[in-house]
């Protein structure tokens, strides 16, 4: 599985998985969903996000749990 909207850059955010090179960690988005925040609320809180970013963050988190490690990213 490839994740075109998830980036890992050791020079940004200590290398944690983020959305599209932004300084918005996947974990932050997943936590907002887990806390019951609706998509519109997340997009309001982070205007740089797009609806597909939220869906891909959830897919990425599911893959990470399934693999028990950070999934490999596709090459840019």
C-alpha cells in the first residue's frame, strides 16, 4: 500500500509521519477523529488539510497498527 499524502522527513517534526510535508502529524489528525471531531471541524482547525488527507491519515494509521511498524512510503 502506498501513501501519496503522508511524508516522513527527518528534518521536519523529528521525522514523524506528517500530512503532505506540512507540519501536521498523522497522529494529530487521527486523534482528532478518535475524539469525535467531524471532518468539517478538522478542516476548520487546519485549513491546509483536504478531506482526502484525513482519510489517508486513517488508512496510514490502520496500516501501521496492522504491520506493527511504520509502513514503507512510496518514493516521491
